[in-house]
């Protein structure tokens, strides 16, 4: 029996790492976010839970953008490949808990 893409990958393979850069931008703490796909398969159409997300700096919308009040898309919904992370910075009073909520998996 052949394995499906879901046998290889899942949301747990989308790593979202955040840390403070130590910089203050417009009176807010700056954070750097790195989103990486650790699975051998490609994942695309990645959405993160970004409920309440806000920033005082602009973010390249092809890297990260709000779809609605609760979810944001990563990499313009294009593939995120293993070892090719998507990175951006934002600045706000708090670090938001950005968790993967969906993706599409493609294995060949």
C-alpha cells in the first residue's frame, strides 16, 4: 500500500520560531519570525492562526498577510520548501502566538 502525503507530513512539520530582535520600533518591541517546513514534502497554502495580530511596521504581504481577523497566509500561499524558510519582522507590545492551522501537502 502506498503512503499518502499525510503519512509523511503534517502541521507539526511547520515550525514557527519567534524571538525579540532587541530593537524598539515606534515604541514597540521588534520580533523576528522564521517559518520553516521541516518535512521532506512540499507544503503550500499555509495559514497561521493570527488572531489579534497587529504591527506598527509593514510586512511584505507576499511573506505574511492577514486573510481575516483570525488567519494569515504565509509566502502568498506558495510552497515553503525544506531549508528555505520564510522570515519577516513585526513590532508590537506582545509576541503573538502564531500557530499553523492548515496547509496543503504535496509529495512526489
